C-alpha cells in the first residue's frame, strides 16, 4: 500500500513538473509549421579508400568479386583508390585540404514524398500515387546559375546551382567535386593484369533524381515503377592506364573536356515508367514500358483515337495526334556532349548525342 | 516484521529526498546549459563466432544433411553468412527476389557525432549562410574519420525464391564485394526539413 502511495506521489510530481512547460501553439505559430521532406547538405566533405597496392594501409583491399574470365577463372577487380573530394586534387594525388560541399543550404539534396497528381499536370502513370523522390540539387534559371561544366564561372553563366571553386570571387571551395577510381583487374595469369584509372574533375550532378512509385492491379506490370534523371557534368573526364600502383609508367591520357550527360530513363507522363524486377527463375528484367499505341485507353482522344495512314493531322483524331506530337516535342530526352575529345596532345574535336528518346526497352539477363 | 520497518524507513527517506526537487523558475532555467550532442561508435559483425551450418555434411550418404557448428572459413561451408531477400512485386507479378547474400565480416566506426547547430553568419557556405541559412537550426551529423572493414563481404544476387532451402531455388550472383581496411572520411552531414509535400 505504502509503495503505491509512494509511486503515485512520484508520478504526480513528475507530471506536474513537465506539463507546466508545455504551452498551446497559437494559430500564427501553427501556420509557420509545414509538413516537409528531408534535406541533406554534406559540408566540407571528403572520402577516400585506398588499397595497399596504391599506398594505403597494409592489408587494405577493396575487391569486387563475381566476375570470371573465358576459362571460368575468377577475375578480381580491386579498387586501388576511390576518392571524392574538392577540386584541385590533381587526379586524387593531392587530397589534403581539398574539401567539397554537396548541396547548398538553399538547394540541398532532398528526400521527399511528392503528389503524383501535381507532377506532369496530373496525367501519366503516377496519377493518384505517392511518389518517393530522391533528388540532387536542382537546376535553376540561367540568371541565378553557373555554367555546368566550366572549372570557374560566375553567377548568370548557366543553369547549375552547384558553384565552382571561388565562384564570384567568394573564396569558397564550392559544390563541384573531383572523383576517381583506380582499378586493377587481376587474372589467374598475373601477366595479364590491367590497370585502368578514371577521374572526373570539377563535376556535379545537378538536376538528377530518382522517383519511385507503386503499381495497382490495372497496370500491365506489377513491378515497382521509376523515373530516373541521371545528370553528370564535369569540366574534364580523364582515362588512363598505368602500372598496378596506378601512378607510374602511365600511357597517354584520354580526355573528355566539358563532358555533359543528361540521361533520361522512363517517362511517367507518357505512361513509360522504367521497371526493374526479377523473373520467376531469378533473372534480372529491366524495362522501359512501351509508348501506348494509338487507340490505347490511356491516350487522350476526341473520338476514335486513330492516326491516319499518311500520318497527317488531317484524317487523324486531332487530340491523339497532338498528344503524340507533344511526346516527341516535350518528352524526356537523353543528351550527351563533349566539347573536345583528346588523346595525349592530339585533339579530336567535339561530339554530341542529342534528343534520344527511348520508346521501348526490355533487357533480361541470361546465364552463360 | 523488522524487515518491513526497514523497507518503510528506506522509502520514507527516499520520499524525503524527493522533497528536495523543486520547480525551477524561468530565471533559473536560463542559466542551465546542456552539453549538446552525442558521440557514437559502433560495430556490426556477422557470424564472427560461427553459427549452425547446414550444408554439405551428409554423414550416412543417403541425402539428409546435418547441421554442424562452424565458421564461414570452415571447408564445408559453401554458403555462409546473413541473407536479406526483398521482393518488390505484388503477388500477380513476376516472383523473383533481390538478394544480399552471404554477408559476413565486420564493419566498425568511431567518432560519429550528432548534435543540433544553428547556422550563423560566421559559418562558411560561400554566402548562403547569410541568405536562407542564417538562423536556421540543422541536425549536424559529424561523419566518422574512419570506417573500418574487416573481411567484410557480400554478394548482390537475384533469386527465384526467398530462401536457398525453398523448392525451385535458383540464384544468379550479379557481383560481390570483399572489403578489408579503412575508408577515410571527413565532413559533416547537415539534415533539415524542406519541400512541400
């Protein structure tokens, strides 16, 4: 009995103490509170892994396994060095003090749940769905952004929000990163061992995102659906091959200057989400769903939804015809460009791939 | 009976101590400062001391396999370690699984810190600290200096069934990872709310 009295007294005293500190929020305070996603900024960031073969601590190794050569012997792919740092790292050899911010306070990396009805005007395969979105910093209006590939630039020069080193003379290391791999492929016959190095200088991934949403019973595929925008911009990509320590007796460098890749996978607005699933027999199955054919219930139509045999708008269902026109004009497209391809001191000029649209893609893995 | 009195006396003395607690007034509270943040170190290990292995031991040769206690390095263990299977399809779709298989080894880290931080004009964000950032409170996760892997490995695979013991099991290993050594890191991860869902 005494115990109960004691416990009750203690509990009451605890309650009375803490409750006094809680106060109701006023209407005006409540209006400042909004439901939010999560924003991430990496501040003064650097990461490096280094195998023993390239000067790391004794016993360090980082291997990718599961690859076999034509004689079914294991091929060991070891990551001699991986780094992600601030710019000016001299291909990963001068990392001290080379720090980078990933994301800005006013344009961070975000993890958010979006309303599918507010994306692409409420149409497409995410209608009435919640969409999980993981996004890198966004692209901005050219007046507020920076050139996406230049190693130094000032505000108003492009659409990337990540700033290069010392942008506008602010003395700040910015949000562009150096990244690279030095990889050794080691075979059973060690005379065949190969070193391959890849470096990206002053790079950013602004505008990239991964959006994921579920399917319902009316969908042709029950797999999880996604739309991916994979942007990678770099002032220069450098490939070379050296001895297995990654730095001596290197061959000529192959360089891609002002590299810009905007890879669009899936286009939910036009019912073309990308799906990745595993088949009943355990094989990987990747699809970009086919563009709906004329007459498909999902394609808007005025009457029949048919397209004339000559392909002209006259004679076709105008609403459907314009929907396809909109797809080819405004649908998501892949662009890749390089301003100058160099091999050693030779220059091979620019090359680009613009406006690639995927209308249907299906890949299934097979056992070999 | 004596024991009961003894308990009673102890309890009364505890109650007497409780009386020493008093509500703090606002002035008193203002003077109290708490240490902000925590520092964490951690270690995750799989099968470090071995576990029951059901694999290739078939003592009488007639088919039924026997469980033995052993470590992943033991010869009979052709498969060993933790397995994580995920299926993202509904039951009407294809029935395969994504798998992280044969996870074993150890990961450890030291010096992960978590604290709240107010962005002020003295912070360096290339001007953003004066723009949107000033006065904003963020969760600062100080990344550990080193993440240490000790013979840490796993395979990424696709599989027809959740478990290797299920009927009709086939599995394709896409690639594996085998890490030993330290990964060096520096910097902070700042977490704060954003967006308009």
